[in-house]
């Protein structure tokens, strides 16, 4: 019952990887121009996905990335919890962000927003990223320093970014992100399926409410000290 929205976010993550690997903007542009111009594409197979925040969303993405033949590495608060995870080849502690950034072709940000994670993907972290890496954020906007990200996108340090979340939502019209051709933007709706509210309500009414009434352990608890 973990992760009500994990599967659809994992699907979005793989779509975002393919968007840049196959250069979907170029395909759409060529279709509009009626241009039959071939070009080399990248495989996801053999590339590395680095997941910042290896909770339920991160793990759902790792599962799909494995099916694509990608290597998965991850970063989490307690690496020992994923020591024997079948989808993840290496799990780092939070102090090894630079190592993960330098090894990843696709960087997935799936961490919750806490005092520790706010602004953690900053200019220094982005400097450690591989040239032509892609950043995907399905966590929370403020985890990424947006000014530093815009700079890395403008100077093509990063190949691109796929952002389902931003620091300010709705994204202000004056944001540079709107006009960058190497950014895939969505309005924080990649977990918004037609049935997501019904599924959430059903889970509460049929699972956790009866557990609460019977004084049983609740599913998906929040750790107030950790912040998630």
C-alpha cells in the first residue's frame, strides 16, 4: 500500500529519459517542417540513473529503469535500508551527493522537502554532474536551486531538465524555465490520474481508518522528526 502515486511518477520518469535520449523536440520540429532528416539517438540501456531520495517513488522508478537495462545508484538518509535492494546497485549516504552526480546520466530527484534537503541540488552539486546529464524532479521544487539549474541549462552543462515541480507553483510567467528549449515542464500533475482521489480516499476509509479504530499499526506513517 506504499506510494499511492509512485507508479505513474515512475512512468513519467522513464518518459522524460526517453524524451531526451530520442530527442523528441527534434522529432516534433521535423514533423512540423515535413523534414525527413535522420540522426543518431541514445539508448537508455547501459546508462546510469542516480536517484536522490530512495523512498517508494524512487524505488518504483528504479524498478522500471532496471527493465530498460539501466544501472541504478541511489542516495538516501539510511543506506543500510536498501543494502540488499534488487533494483539498486549502489546506495550512498546523504554526504555523497557529489559522487552520485558525477556517475549519473539521468539524475532523478525524488526526495521530500526537509531542512536537510532544501536547496541540496545547488550550483556545487550541478558542477559535479556529468556533461550532458539530464535532471528530473518529481520530489519538491525547493530541493533544487532553480537559479543554479537555469545557469546549468543555459550553458549546456546539463543536456536538459524535466520538471514536474518548481520552487514557486504555478510557475511565474517571468521564469526563464518557460523559454528554455531543453526543459520539459509539467504543472505538478504527473501523479494526477483520473482516479487518484478515489484511490486515496478508499485507502483511508478501508485500510487506515479501521486500523485506527482497532488500535492497530497504521500504514504509510509520517515521521514528524524526519519530516516525511
